[in-house]
């Protein structure tokens, strides 16, 4: 079997807009996590399966793996599932990397175009509001 090395990476980059191969089970697992994200609280196995559009046995296998990885916790009394400490750390890491001024600045452009008005982005500092985008 040939070693892809850098040439494999170059081919992957050369594909441009074509879809890259992924791992189907990971993609399916994100559906289970999405069900927990959208829920207002912990869910039973049946509710997770229903919200994920899969059988309870299939949802259970994903939940068992997520339990081991810390993405999900299970209440020992009720048996309900919820997001775990790894999910919290993942979310906090994403928030920590978020450039709120950049995101708001992009929305500001859209707002100005849609309203045909001048739009300003301000941030609150020690001395009051400061305009950071016009």
C-alpha cells in the first residue's frame, strides 16, 4: 500500500469543493449529541432515540461511548442522559476562540445593507462605549 504522505494531503487540497471522506459513525453520533443540545434538560434513552431518529439500541451504543469519553453523563437514579464535562470543556474552548468583534462585524455589514442605514459596532470599556466598526 503506497504511503500517501504529503502527496495525499495535496490531493485532498486539490479536490477543492468536493466533499471529503469522513467517518459515518462520528457523523451519526453528532445527531445524538444534537438531540441532547436541543433538549431543555436530561433525556431518557427513548427520548434520545426518538429525537435522533434511530432505534433505542443504536442510540444506546452511541451514548455508552459518549459516557466513556465524558461527552455525556447518566443520572444513576433516573437513568436520563445529559451533556457531560467534556461537552462543557469543548464549548468553553470554542467560546474562548471566538472573536466576537469579527462575528458581530460581519453581521453589522449585513444589517447595514438590509436597512440601508449606517451601522456602528460598539464595545463597552472602562470609559463607556467605544466604536470599533463603522
